[in-house]
């Protein structure tokens, strides 16, 4: 808690702004879960009005004066977090105020058009329909990046910086190069073995109401607090906070004859929720109760979804409960069979359905294409051809059409360039954090096997969650694990796991 008046004043203003943001977040949550379609136009108008008000608050001269006054005294504050806190507020203020208002409005306009065209283009398998809108999105993002970039940053770096502060494309490039050969080798080694694994039991009949109840059991198991959280349903699963840590929400979707999407989707979102519920309550509305980066956020969801919930100890505890929930459905499935079925490594077309190994190759493809779209070496017209060529080279398969290829992801239609690499970074951070947790929590696997997930959750909370956004991701990694981000950790984790499951 800050003592100096300038810091107290800045904190109070941040909290007031956050109350308006909470209203906007609630409108968004409602839009994705319950809003009737007929309300789309009036909802968009309400959102726009509120978003403008929030933007004005955060970019006003008055707010700028509060930031400057806090900067003057931060070093003298007894709470040692003050300089980093103010640096974060300044970073956000600069990002908001450097882009001219007309350009920000143009982005909102072109991306909202592009999104609806993308939906139609994807359904019709018609890249040519989407192409001019994608070109416009890229052009507007380039102009924004011109305003945002710091000395030494490329345009693409400036876009990555929004999601992964301090990380450059060159850093990601280096990490990709370090793990790609190992990932390709894993696919070649385990692909043929996995092709023999039984997966039939995952597509039996699983009534959605029971899937929902089991999902809640799992989220309670990993420690999501339902006094401060709810589970909803939406077309695409997500986690959002109305205000973190006091109101954190997740959604999932259910398929009658496929257990995996809801099961792993809800644990994934639950991992995100644990992060946001783990922020310090007194700091709500400030950078002390926000994520360090999207990569760190993703490391939390993937820790729970992949490292914990696709592991042997976890299913030794939960498979009997799953069988109990769906009586008679999984009688012929033991833990080994179940594990092999949920850990199949197989090149596939769709990123969101990919396994833990090939997923990273899907991201590398997108990352490299984005880099070239922004350095001007890849015209949008050539994107489908390049996409397919890379799929063939990396995964050995060519999409039969653009719907299952270059049109599959929503990101580019929303103008979110530079977001994809955060998924890959999340996998790397998750593996390295978990190695450290295993070292510092003796008997962790045995605890998980007994259903005791609190020790891991509390470790993550204490080491990562409560620190909020004021420790940059790279520094957080060094402080939590004692080392720079080392891509070899992901390969060690995957090799050990697949070796154990498919031995
Ligand atoms: Zn996620």
C-alpha cells in the first residue's frame, strides 16, 4: 500500500477508471453468453459510448499529470514496488496517447467490418473475399505501430509489445529455432506409435449436463473460488474478469459425443481464472492486479490443462470419478489407455485441436508469416499459398481448402497481430515454472495423485499471481526459476512424458 499522496491519488484514479471498465467487461460477458441477437446493434452502441469514456479517462491531461506527479516521488516511496508500478502505468498511458484518436477509431471500424467478412469468408471457403479487409487491417496496424515503436523496435516488435511487453520478434525467433528440430523429431518418433492408440472412448455419448457438473468438480478441485467466479457457456471458450480478483468468469462449450473440448477447455480456462483470482484483492483495478503478459497468462492455463490434467497422477485420482459421473461409459478404459488417448501426437490442420507437440509448430508458422506480412516480404495475396507450403513442410499435410487453412483463426480479422507467439511462450514458461515447482515441492506428483492440488496452486499464487503486472515476464522467469527462459525445458518435459506414456 502506497503512502505518498501522489501515489495514493494515482491509485484512486486507476480504481475509479476500473469501475467503468468493469461495466464494459460485464457487457462483453453478457454479449458472449446470454445476449439475444437482436440486441447486437444497441449493445455495440452502448459499448462504444462506454469505451470512449474510459479512453478519455485514461488519456486525459489530468490523468497524465497524476502519472507525472507519481513519477517524481516513486523512488522515495516506502513501498518498494512504487517505481515499477508507475513505470507500468506510464507504459499504458503512452500506448494510449501516442496513437491519434482518428487512427484508433479507424482500427475499430476496419476490424469490426473485417470480422464479419471473415466469418462469411471462412464459411464460404473464400479467401479472396477476406483479402482486401485483411490488407486494410494490416495497413492500419502498421500505421499504429509507427506511432508506438520505440527506438530499435521493428513495426512487428511494437505490436508484440502490447501483449508481451519487452519481448522482441528476434527473441521469439531464437526460441523457435531452438525447439523446432526437437519438436519435429518427436512428431516423427511418436506419430506412428500414437496412430495405434485407442481414442474411440473419447467420442462416446457424454450428456452435456453431466459434462458441466464434472467440469465444475474439476475447477473446484484445482481451487477455483466460486464465491468469486462462475462457469458460463459460449460458442468459443474464454476466461474474463469483470474485475480481478473479485469476479472472474470462465465459459466452455459442450459436444455430446466428444469429451475432450469441454474437459480440457474448462481446465484451460480454469488455469487462467486461478491466475486472475490470485491477484491481491486490495490492488484490484491497478497493474498490481493484472497479468504480467499474455505469455505468462497462457503459462498458467497450460500448466493446468497440459502438465497437470494430461498427467498420470492426475488421472489416477480423477479417472474413477469420471467413470462414476458417466456410469457404464468408460468401463473398458484404464489409466494407461486413457492417458494414451488424451496425449496422441498427430499432425492436424486445426491449431485449437492440436496436441501439445504440434501445437507449437502451428504457432511458429503463424509467427513467421506475421513477421513477413509486417516487414513487407509477404503480400497478402500470397498468404494462402505460403500457409499451405509451410503446413506441408512442417507437418507433412496440406489443407484441402482455406477454411481449414489460412482462414481458421479469428485473430487477424480482429487486428491482433503479434498475439500468436504468446501461446508458444506460454508453453515454454509453463514447462520451466513447473520444473521449478517440482524441485521446490517435494512429492508433488504423489500429492496430485491424492487429489491434493492446493500446494501447486499456492506455489503459483505466491510466486507468480500476487505479483501482478509490475514484474516483466523475463524478469519474473529469472526470479521464479533462477534462470533465463530456456527452451530446452519444454523438450525435456515432452520427451519425458511421451516416453513414459508410450513406452
Ligand atoms: Zn488460453
